[in-house]
């Protein structure tokens, strides 16, 4: 059979095409890796490599790959058990402060209905209604405040059990406010500090309610027997919470004996050693009936002089003079040197001596005596104003109303 020239040309072209295609297929599939090598993956950890080293494959970048098993959802942490919820938060490395914030906010929300139910105010207020006066003129508001405090104590206990945190101290710290009890109970672990603070606050509420009750009854005097009973119950509540060492430290901060010593040394810059000596002596005095026991008081004064020495005892005695204490308070308020109060206090004795001389002089008539008083006052004001400064002197004059530093007797 004779093929035409055209047919022969087509056969040759087909054979050539098949040969080229076969070479390309063998070259491509025989030398390439089994799967591409991934050099960078975003939002996903595993990095895949070829099953066998060969000719490097093209770089492939895959983005936004999220494995379903690694996807984080907040619901994975939530639990009906708060302790389990806290453990899950800690397990993922959540900062402790953030855990506190989350749990406290959640507990606040949980107790909000109880706190709202304890409120004495009306649920809907009209601008023409004297609601405030109606609430405060009756006993409903006081009863509501007591109920709200009870709810707050319950909340504080929940937080203590969950986090070991003193809720009141935590609130004050986060708000940047001063914490009276927190500073004085700093020697205790935080969880125990929360327990002690709660005891102190609850018995302080009882003392307040006792005073309110007596005021409502028209009695302006606090029943010392009832007050002693409350304080005795407070001591009993504290006893199981504190070790003997902690109780001794607590007494240095909160006992009546320690408070009396702190008040007595104001303005003398007492050392810790001096304070402890006076504190022990004061404890002994209080155990014998305090200042009402004249013999014990005299023994206390003698022992204090011996413990402090003559010079420091003189400073301690001066620190209890009301005139000196006023000067010391003004100096502290206006950040003046501590010696300023002592210097000005030294003028009181000669001032009083000069006044007594004027009083006793029979040769002075009323006009002359008034002029002498004015001269004493003018000289005193000049000395005090120079030492205190204009602003502090005005404050001191208004505070004391002393005739020798104002307009005369």
C-alpha cells in the first residue's frame, strides 16, 4: 500500500510527539519528591518534609491553617465548680492576678441579687419623692445596711476559700487605696489575714450597733458592760486563728495597752526598744486596773523613768503635754523639723510666768494690765510665726485658739 506524502508526514509527527511526552513524564515523576517541602506555616506548628531527599521542591507558604483539635474556646475552661475553673485557668498559664480578677468579678455578679434584695431603697424612684429623708429617718436603712454587710461577709468567705485572698485588702490594693488593717496584719499570711479582718469587722459592727441602739434610746453613754462582753467574744474568736507568736504580734498592734503607749510617745521619736519597755510596763499597769489604781500608776511612772533614763523620760513626759502635742501635730502636718515643736514648747513656761507676774503686780491698773497682756501676746505671736511660717501659724492659731497666739486674753 502506498502512503501519500501527507500521511507519512503525520505519522512521523505523532511518533516524535510520543517520544517527547514519554521523556517528560519519566523525568518529572521519577526525580520529584513525594510531597512539597513546607518551609513556613502560620498559625500551625507541624513542618512537613519530603519523604526522600532529592531535587529541592518549590517553597510553599501555607497561611491560616488551624487544627480543629488545637482551637481554643473559652467554654473549654468554664466549669460549674469554681475550684475546677481556677485549676483550668492555672493549667493554661493564666496570670494569678488575672485569675483573681475573673473569679472576684464572677462572685460579685453571683451575689449581686442578694445584695440588691437587702437594699432598703425603693425599686423605682421618682424625682418628686423625698426618698433619702424617708430612708434615713427610719430604722429600715440601718437594718438594710446590716443585711448588706452580712452578704458581704459571706462573699468574703467564698473568695477566701477559693483563692486564699483577703477580698477587702485586694479591693483596696487594686484601687490604690490605703489599707489600715492590711498594713497592721501584714505579719500574717494572706488567707489568715482575711479571717482575722473578718472577725475584727464583724465585732466592730456589733460595737457600732450597740452605740446606735443607745442613741436611739436617748442614752449617750456607752454601756461598758456590753462593750466588754463584745470585746471578750472577739478575743475568743481570734484565739483559734492565731499562734501564740502571732497573737503577741497582734497585741502589739491592736491591744489597748499598745495603743496607750503609741499615743504617749507621739512626738518623741521612740525607738522600738523604748516602745517595748513601756509596753510591758503598761500591760502590767492595765492588769492592775490601769490609771484608776493610783498606787500602780505611781509604780508605773517610776519604772518608766528607770527604763528610759532621765533625759528620755523628760522627753516622754513632755510628749504627753497637750500644748506640745498640738505643736508636734502642726510640725508634722507642714513637714517642719521635729525640733520646732520642742523649741516653741520651751517658751510656754516663761510666757506663763510673765503672765503670772502681771496678774500679781498691784501697781498696775486695768488699762496697764491689758497693755501688758497685749505685749506678751505680740511677742509670742512674733516668735511662733517666725518658727512656723505664716501658713502653719494661721493653722495653729485657729486650731488651738490660744490667747497668746491670737488676740490676747
